C-alpha cells in the first residue's frame, strides 16, 4: 500500500498481471506466521 501511494510499485514481467517479486514476498511474509499460529493453536 505504501509503495502504491509513492508510485514505486514493483511491476515485473516475470509473471504478467501478478505484480513484482516483492509483492509476492510481502504476501508470504504476512501469511506464513498466520498459518503457523493457526496450525499450532487450532489444529494442535
């Protein structure tokens, strides 16, 4: 969100229409801890 407002969104041609590499890493960095705690506490 901060990158978009600054106009420096990382667009890549590696995977068209999916944003850049850092967009993917940002998503994983947020989702991984959530998944870990879900599996640890809920499925425990």
